[in-house]
């Protein structure tokens, strides 16, 4: 079943929404998958016997993964088999050691996910008489996680409104939503936030270089995080322009003692008393023009 089918399948939708709240992947990078107990779903139990994984982690398109159903209780020495007329999807197997493994199908272009028909696993312990329980599972395939690019060259000024891009994404299942990380990689400048479009915006309060984590989620809940940075600079000091009057001494006959040549606004020159300048066509005390 594709995601379009998921929208109209009430039972399936209910199961997937629970998983999406804490998205997990089955393999792909060699790391063990997260246990199903992280998925807000109570373990299936037949009294003493139970299993820890009731909803399988997501498989990434085209990748191999393996999940242990984690039986517990009852009498140790557990065995898993498929219920009669029940089978997992093609290229998946259920082993007697209670692991589910296989390679997810490659999703077609434009498809963001796929859900298999259900299959039922019987889990038995080694008691005499023994206990057994049934677990119904589905294989959920999602597109690859989005590829996140973060930026570190942005600059803003203290107490000035600023908007600067700090992240972008591709692949995965767009549209994307961006957000700050859990602050383990630093925090954005005081007065600024990472918005859902990948921009850092606000009025920073303190100068400095800030490193902080940015995450992106796509429509199926796949999440990627990386570190971004921005530099906050001090606001430059305001500049003041001072107008001054220039008095030029012209060559020519000397003025009388205590006087000097001063250029007039009309282009002529006059002999003015020292400390006076030609203003218009007359000499006046300096600063009176």
C-alpha cells in the first residue's frame, strides 16, 4: 500500500502515526534499530510471555534491515514461526530466532512511502506446556532521509532586524520543516530563532560568533541535523560631518597691518581685519556668516 492508500486506510493510518512520533529505521547504516518499545505501544503479552517490538521500525527504500522482536517472559528459549497462510512481503523473512529481516523495495519516482499487507508471527517459549502469542506486523518503507546543507557565513548587527539563511534541504520527501536542534550543538543568538523555512531571524542582542544545531524534517518524519553558524557584529558608531570655512590668503599687495586677504562669496577678495572673513561682499567676524 502506498502513502495515498494510507490516507484512506484507517487501521493502517493509526499504526503509522504512532511510529511517526518517534521515527526509527531498520538498519541501512549498520547501526542496530531502535526497539519497538520506544514507539508508545504496549508490548504484546500472553500473560508471562511477551514481545518488546509490536510495530516494526521503518525501512529506507532499497536498503537492508533486520529487527529482533525481543521476546521476554515465559520460559526462555523462544521460537518464531509464521501463522498458516500468512507471509511477509517479497525479499523478507521471519527467522526462528524471532528476527524479521529483508531489503525494502525501491520506491518509484514521486512516491514517498509504501506499507505492506499484514502478516502474523507466532511467538512460542520452551515451556512444558509452553506459551505462545501472535503478533501482526507490517513492513513500512519510506524514502531516504533529507540531505541537509547548513551555512556559516551569515552576518548580522546588534539590535538590527536581520534575516539570514542558515539551512536548505533536498531529497527525502518534501516539503520540509526546519527547526533548532536540542541545543547540544549550541544555541542561536539571543533574540533570534530558526524559522520553518531555514532562516535565522530576529534582533540579536550580543556580538560574537554563534554555532548552533539546525534540523530538517520531511513529510514522513525523516529527520537530519547539522551545525550552522552566524556572526553578530557590533553596530558601527554614527559618523558626524563638520562643515568648516576655509580662508585663503591670495598673492598680491599686502593688506595693512592687522588685516588679511579673504575670498568673498561673489568671487572677489577683500582685506578684512584679522579674525574677520568676507561674507557676501563685506567683512564680518568669523562665524557670523
